[in-house]
C-alpha cells in the first residue's frame, strides 16, 4: 500500500461527479491530485457496485501502488433523512483512519465522494463469505476491530474530527423502521408483505426491547465501523492483516455491535434461509478471545482476559445477532423499495426481509433467555 498522507494533504474539490457519466467529473479531480497523468491514458475499472455507491479504480498503468479508488456516493436510499450526515462523517472518518494507518490514504474529497489509495489484497463478495469460516482470517478480523475500537483511536478521532457529533447507529436503525414505507413497490406487494409480518407498532416495540437491553449493559462506546461485513474487508495474506473499508456507518457505539455484525454476516451472508449456518461456539469464543487479548495489549490493560469475560461477551453477541436479523429485515425491505433495485433484486430482497424476521421470531425466546453480564 502506498504511503499514508496527513489530513492537510487532502484536496477538497468543489465538483459533483455524475454516477452514470463519471469520466468528466473524475478527470477534473484527477488533474488536480495527479497533474502528471495524461488524460488520454486514464482508465477506469469497476471494483464492485452496491445498491447505493459506485467504486472505481483510476489508473494509467499496471503498478497498483499508483492506483487510486473513486468512491461515488449514491442517493437511492435515505428514508431516515440522515444520508447527508453520514456522508460528512464518512469523509471525516476516512481522513482520520488514514492518519492512524487503519485505512487507505485519502487524496481528495469532492461533493459526492472520495478519492483514496488502492489497497492490494483479497476482496470479497457476498458469495465469498465461506472464506471467513477459516479461523486464520477470522483472527485477522478480530485484530483489525480491536485496533479500531482502541482507546487511542477513539480519543484521537473525537479530539480532532468530532466524530461523536450526530446520530448514533441505534438512532439511524430506529429511524429506518419508523419510516417503514406505507407502500412497498406497489399496493399488491404491500398487502402481501403486511399479511406476513406483525404490525409496525409491534415491531417498533420489539426493536426497542432489544436496544434497551443492550443499553442497560453500560458498555463504553468506542469508534466503530458499523457495517463490518465481509464485502467491506480486504485481506492481505502475506501480512495476515485485514483493512476495513467503506466508512458510511462509522460512529460511536457499543463495540460489540461490530463483533456481532461480523459474526452474523460472515456466517449467513445475504441468504434468506439460514438454519444451521451459525458459526460454532468454539469459533466464536476463539474470535472473542483474539479480540479481547489484542485490545488489552493496545490499551495497555493489566486486567486478564478470563474465561468468564470471554463467555460474557460471547453471550452478548448471541443476543446481538438476533438484533442483526431484525435490522436486516428492515434494511432489505428499504432496499427493495429503492429505485436503484431491479425487479429481480426486489423479489430477492423482500424474501430476505421476510425470512430474517421469521427466523427472529422463531428463535427469539430461546436466545433472549440468555443471561447477560450484570443481569
């Protein structure tokens, strides 16, 4: 990876890049930060395209150390009215994590995106989640999250970038549920969906129950990724290290959300039917142990990582993963209603939304009966 740069070297460019016809807009930016590049030699290569954002490699040769990545923010999903805030925070966090050597170097921000350095390594799609069943890869994720959650990182970003400002992850998810669309795609689909799920007020009460239980744990908030799924990770096999990318949901929250988020998404991916796909208890406890031990080293904590501590965190994660299923029910339905989704996407996303909620209610009593630390 190319050398990291400091925030004062980041160019803020007053340009809006058209997501569909991006070349002209990106060339205006590249001519500022790479004036030696010849316009006729610049090529763009799609990395991966999500439902909202577009990622492109910008290059003039095959030397990956010179490649840049353009992340063009989309606007296809913002029912909670918080997209603008998240984008501002994403720019701040990208700069901060670059300075802390936890993320790629940032070279420019523009009205609707960022330009940052290319990170060499294995990238993952949703079809590749089985790679994270390997304990070696999981341990690398645990160490990456420990670095992100460390007191050093949290204190630095709060002091310099004010990332504490604004809404929490909990608030954003509750807003998404509170803004549940009255019409999902069309009236016929809406009637079909509503016939299979509890009324909105019941789901709101259920989600509040979960979030209130986690809040009662009084776990200090740290800087968190917010969406540590396998598609937001790049694995350097030679260094046995993970770089977390895509900082759209970064913020201050309970750090165990990140652990549960990884544990759930790496086990289930975006599959609608997930029975018997859970990671084993031994896998999860090994992951938790690696995380806690690395965090203790970084934060210079003298308190030992005991078996009771590992078991307590493991139990919290079991309950939090139920909240993740519930949250995915919300988010998948919102994505299905997005104008960016194709007809095929909508069908798959609605199936995902309904099956995850069904899974939640099927297993809720058994999982919610787990006693958490302090209860």
